[in-house]
C-alpha cells in the first residue's frame, strides 16, 4: 500500500481497524450499490421503472458480483470514476434489468451521497471516542482537584494551580468540541440526488418525491436545493475535525512537556515491553503523546483542503469533490487514532506527586510572590510592594539565598511583615484560588450538555 494508513506493518499506528472499515474501497463500492438499488426501489414504487427490474438490481447490488479486475481495466479505458462500476453492475443483472440502473442521477449524486454516509459513520465513531477522552479528563480533574502544581506562563513558573484544574480545562474544551460535532449533521448530512446541473429534470414530475423518499431510506436530510457546488457542509465537517485535532494536540503536547526528564510531573502508562530508544536503553519517551502531535498536525492541515473545496466553478467542478476522497479518510483515520492514543494516556496517567512537589519548591517560595505582594500591598501599596519584592528576588538570585530568606532580610519588608505572616502565605494549597470550584463547574456543565448527546 502506498499510504501509511493502509500499510500492513504501520497501519494501526496511524489509524484504527474500525475507522478503516468506514473508508474501505469495497465498503465504498457497496454504499454506491446500496444507493443505486434504493433509488431503483423508490422509482419502482412510483411506477417509473419495472418492479422486477428494481428487485433484480437489489439482488445483484453486491460487491461480490463485481469483477474488480475488469472494472479497473474499464476505468483505464473510460477515465470515468463511476461508468466502469455501473457497467459491471449492469452486467451482473439479468433479463435487461441493468437498463434501469442509474435512471436519472449523475455520478456526483451517487458519490457525494456515499461520501456523506462515510462522514456520518466516521462522525459516530469520532464522537464516541471524543466522549471517552472527555470522561478520562473529567476523572483526572476530580481526582486531582486539590493537588497543587506549578502553573506556567511564557514557559516559566507562574503561580500554583491544581492538576485537576489543568485536566478540567481539557475536559471543558473537549465538551465544546462535542457540541460543535453535534451541530454538524444538520448542516452537512444531506442527500445528493439532483442530476446534471441540479435541476432534477431527469427525474421528471416525481423528482421531489424520489429525493424525499430516498433521504428517508438513508436517514439523511433533504436539502432545499442542490449542493453539488456548495461544499460548506463538508468544509464545516473538516474544519470541525481540525478544531478537535487542535484540542487533542494541546493535551498531547502538555503530557509530552510535563514528562520531560527535567520536569517529571506525569508519565504515560508504559508496558515493560515498550522500548524508548534503539540505542539508549534508559529512555522513557512519551510515545503516544509524541506521535499524536504528528497525526493531529496532518488533520489540522487537511482542514484547509476542506475550505479550498468551497471554491467551485459553476454548477459542478470535479476538482473540488475529489479533494474529499483524499482528505476525509485521512483526517478521520488519523484523528481516531489520536483520540484513542490520548484516551489510553489519560486513563492510565502516572502522576509523580514527589516530582510535582519538587518543582513547586524549585524557586524557594518565589512562585508565591503574588500572594506575598498583595498581603504586603495592603499595608504599603501594591506598586511599592511589587518594587520591594522585585528587589528581594533579585537579591536572592545574586546571592543564592531562598525567596523566604531574601524577603525576611529585606529591611523594609521585615519592618512590615513578620516571619510567621510570611510562612502563612507560603502554602501552595492556600493559593490556588477557585481551581477546585472550576473543576466542579466543568463537571456540572459536561453532565448538563451531555444529556443531549447521541446514544
């Protein structure tokens, strides 16, 4: 196989068996056959084509009845993506029933409807796995709601926060992604059955009835007008996948960074058999998080292809909808693997509380300078307090003394603040603000909004 997501050796690192089935070439052909057979049945029910022909088409509309070698040869000769397929289905039908296949639609009707069915199947899988990631994030948030850790800004130690609040921010973003995904079906899962330029003229007087009944057959929405040249629904699906990928990438990158040797606050769950390096036996790499960073970049870049597909020439432009054949399977497969990677990581995340405490202590209490500043500022003014503490911190850096020592030895601060007052402020757990309440709020919102999630 030329593409890595189908590579016999690597495919399960780049995708999942469940998602590959959605986009499998034979699954795709079977969808096309199902659409053609359903169309024939609807037309037969309206007296447009013979009932016997529709029955024969349904009976023979199976991939097993197609000579794939001959179809490939015909594709080479005709250069058309559907004619070779239709010729094979016609050949399989007996008693002239094949003459009634594809009675009215154009190629894009069949293939775009098939693409929408692929999107819907992929959407269900992705939604379920994103829910699993939300649950894993919420569980971490609740478990560590009150565990102080270093909060970092600009890559530097900022203030104490809690590990639970960090996980809650992931869960809150995931819930927003779930709500975005819930919006997609009503703007993207439309049937396409409009003929050459969208007028439905080839379907005759029963055109609207045919399309409505066919939409019901596949549980798709019936659009008010042809969307062959209006690709916004597919673009929204692809850009939503890109946003979800961005969320997953943020989580993966955070785990990757926090597992660095110099940080060592969390680690991916790791089987004893996993090898971190072919030359350095001591390595414990954040393999899943790191790989997820690769996968999600591709999905985010593919969102641009979805947007580019919106620039369509006139009523039909094959150049744009063939982009979907490349980017949709790739994005869905890679995102599905990314979601499962990070679900496994968060469900088994190893939290090193000793490492977390070590990092909190790394600045000798300076991480709590804001708390000290506001206490001192109530007595001498906030700007003055900031200036005095800045002096003390610089002195600590120059002399190697701790923040505690430098503050207590600063004459102007010592004249205002006692040692016991300072020690009372240097408790990390007492300066995490509303972190724990934010965890509760995220959990409550997820439960509220999750009540309307699809089963």
